C-alpha cells in the first residue's frame, strides 16, 4: 500500500513538473487557450516564386518587344502586379514592412515617387534574396 502511494505521488509530481522543463508545454500549461501560429505553407512560397518568375518574364518581354499594342499600359499593370506579389512574398518570408510608395499613374518621365517605388522594389528583392528566395 505504501509503495502504491509513493508511486502515485511520484507520477503526480512528474506530471505537474513536466511542463516546467519543456517551454512549449509550459506555455500550454500557463495559457491553455493560446494557440501557436501556423507554420507557413512551403507550397505557398513556391507558388509565389513561380508567379514572380512569370511576371518578371512578362515584364522583360513587354519591355523589349516594340510591336505590342498598348505596351505602356501593360507594363504598368504588370509592374503593379509584380509589386503586389513582392509584398505578399515579403510578408510570407517575414521581411519587415517598409514605407509604401504611392502608386503613380502616367507614362512620362519617371517622377520622384515612381523612382521611390523602384527603390522599394529593389529593397524587397534584395531582402527576399537574402532569405534564399529566387525566381
């Protein structure tokens, strides 16, 4: 009988002290309703990289093919889509947010705002490349 009480007490002690050894279990014990954030889906990252690659190819094709109708408008739309995908990729990769440049309409000489957008794009591409992204 005494042995059973000692074993039951030891089992209870181990069950109580176990969360204190493992940080993940400790968090679950202290905050039972808290949920851990879901891990990012690797296939989502792959999908974004493939789409970025396709848009980069489209932008290069539009830039060098002078026979395309409404080329400037298509370039603007493709660049805007590329910038949106870069933003999504940065959020997925954990790149800290930077100040967004206001979208600029028109196809004349680049304005300072449009040049700032190019700097933001280059900064995002560099940050993603540092984290191992390629497209």
